[in-house]
């Protein structure tokens, strides 16, 4: 019996290992490939991203982990020499950072309201937020487009930022976190004569600091990865964030694209390494639509 | 009498304060989501933004006769029908695997979750290298003497996108299931152990029952995410993908380009109705399935 258990666990471990390799492979390959020179990239993948310029092109694809010669030349080109990518990266930051900050701010006030007072109207509104949260882009984007058109925001970053700030996702998640704050804490503060704003800023917010962090991470990765909104709401190519622009690289710049793809994943990977526990906590708490 | 008045006053004041706190969000949601959606519903029932004649369901009829819409809706549904069950089942498998006592558990969790943090745009290059006609996957299967497949330009293209979708989404779902598994009362599983229940029995009779709210949530989430798979398709293949990858969002994008508000609005309304119906249906199923489990 015991032997069988041990064998089972061994098999499980191997299976986990296989999955782990599959899950890590694309990310690791992208990173290692970003350290190759353009010539090496071309000789490895020339078959796929056909370039008309000459040079040696191997007949078969040559997917390699380790570059023949590690070079930072792609990064130097992307970050210093050619402003194109840097500009798109800047666009991404300009779009995502305000959304994260203000979505969490607006949501925390709203979540406080949903936590502190309940009634038929408010739970109705809350349910409505949940439904709205579950709507796909195909529904909300048409609405966003119409408003942007009325307000003259089309083709401006505001067309993405404003709806992003009011997206109901963090309201939903934060309410679930806040409802776990012991009611006695709030009651005690009230007896001591604290006003609602004081209770909110002095008791509620410090209590859910980790929740705010985890929600900020979730919102950040969601918008860092956005494609649909900028495609429809921003027409100019030079206003697009890097998440859209990366897909339109020229065949001759594949190596550069690898480097910029790596640069683009750095902020979210850093957040992940730093806040994985919070992130897991945040995800785990998003785990039920009811209650 | 006085006390009652006092109470009512407090109640009214509370309501107003709560409204104050809620108002920034409510105003924003109203302006950017609810109000325009009302207009979308209105647009879906008139014949033009300038002429404004009520035609009720004509736009919907036109939409359902539109071949591009039919193809897009069909492909999206087909993709969802494949992706959602796989995203749920494989995530349960991963969560159960990590429940076993194996070394390096937390590292594995990190590894499985990491794709979630990687922007799709960053890995599509590797995906292209892997699944190109001259790509690595084809080289690999040719080693075994199989015919190579034009992954991105054939019926197989959906498989490629499916893999990318699962790669990206399984980690999140897994975390949800791990949280669900952690909530199962330990005593129950211990009793089952003492009674000599098999692992399989324990899974189906106990764990799955307790997981049913999580299954519901992950299903809804995966359904929504599967509607978003346009992103992966667009980054992999651009504006004009192989036919079987033409998704609803492609249809919407193209309709945006021609600014056919009536068609757009009708499509948005149809999508909203379908989503609400599907979610309500899933709630019903979960209610029925998890009814004898409290919690």
C-alpha cells in the first residue's frame, strides 16, 4: 500500500514537471531569444518570417534555447536607437497607470458603500454590477464607442481610460474583501464618534491593504494586455499601446520584437514575483459570484 | 411616535451617505455603460441614426441573415464549446495534482500561474515559430513520419488558439479550484478515508459536490474569456485570419469600420441577451447540483 502511494506520488511529480515545462517554455524561449543578434534570428527563423534581404537562412527552423552569442544589441536598438517601441511602451504606461490608480480608488469608495449599508436597492445595484462585469467586450465596446463619440474622445487615450476607471470588476472584488472586516470594528469606531469618512480611511482601508494590492495587480495585467479597446477606440497607429503594436512588427525586425516582447513582460512579471501571494489571495476571493 | 421619526431620519441619512460613497462609481457606470447601452438598445430597433424610424426586429433579422455574423457566431460558439470544458476540467486536474504531497508544490503553482502574467503579445512570436508551416511542431511530427500540417491556415487553426487560450487561463482557474478544495471540511474526507473510500469515490461524491459553486464560477469566467479569444487570434494572424478563426469580435471590428450602428447595436444586444441567458442557466444548474451541500 505504502509503496503504491510512493509510486503514485512519483508519477504525479513527473506529470507536474511536464506541465511546468510546457507552461514555462514560451516565456523562457521568448526571453532567451531576445539575446540573439538579428543575424542569428534570421538564420534560425528566416523560413518563417520571410525576409527579402540576403544572408544565411537555414532550411529548417532552428528553435534554440541558448543564443550562440549573447548580445544586448536588440535591447540597445529598441530602447535607445529607435524611438518607435519606446513610444508605444510609454503609451501603454500612460493608459494603464491612471486606470489602475483611479479604478481602485473609485472602487474602494463604492465597495465601502456596498459593505456598510445594505438594502434592496443597493443589493440590486450590486447584482447589476456583477452582470455588467460579466459582459464581454462585444457588448460594452459599442457603448464605450458611442459615449466617446458624444464626448469627442475618440482617438484620444481618455476613450480607454475613462471607461476603464469605472469598470465594475474591482468594485465587486473589493466588496467581497471588505465584507470580511469584523463589523464590531466599525461599530466601535462609530461609538467613539468617528464619521463615515473617518471610518473608511482610518479603519476600512488599512484593513484591506493587501486586497487593494492584489486588485491593483489584477487590473494592471488585464489592461497591460489589452488589445480590443485600443484597436477600436484609437485609430492612429502611434497612439497604440505596445500590446497592439508588437503584433505589427516588420519581418526584418523579429529579433527586435523578441527583445521588446521581453521588455513588455518585465513589469507584470516583476509584479508577479513580488506579489504572488496577494495575487493568489485576490484570485481565490473572486471565486464566487454569489454573496 | 418621536422615536419612529428619529429612526426614519437616521435611515434616510444612512441612505444618503451610502449614496454619496457610491455616487462616483454609479455616475461613471451610468455614463459609460448604462446610458449608452440604452441607446444601443434603441439603435438596434431603428432603421438609421438620421431617419429614426422604428423597425423593431428588422435589424435583428438582417443580422441573423448576415453570413459574416453567422460564421463569426458559429466559430465563437464552437470555440467556447471546446475551450470552456477543457479549461474547467484541466484546471481541476492541475489543482488536484498540486493537492498531493509532492515536493516543490509552491514552485509548481508559480510556474502554472506565470502565463497569466505574460501579455499575449509577448509570446505570439514563439507561437508563430512553433506552429508555422515550417515550424518546430511540424518538424517534430515529421520525425515520426507524419504529414506536416499548416496549423494556422487550416481547420487545425482552432487547436493552436485553443492551446494558447489554455496556456494563458489554466493557472487562474487552478487557483480558484485550489481555494475551493481548501474549503472542503477535512472531517468529511477523513471519515471517507476511514470507511475505505477510493480516491475516485472521494472525488465524485465529496469534492466535486463542494466544488460546484467554483465550477460554476470558473465556467462563467472561461466562457467570458473564450469570447475574448479574438485577442489571441488577432495577435497571431492579424485582421484577416483563416475562416474558422473569424470570431465575433472580428465581425464587430469590421462593422465598426463601416460604422453600421444598426448592425453593431443589434449584435451587441444579441450578445448581451445570450450572456444573461447562459449565466442564468448555469446558476440554475448549479443550484440543482449543489442543493444538498450547505455553504
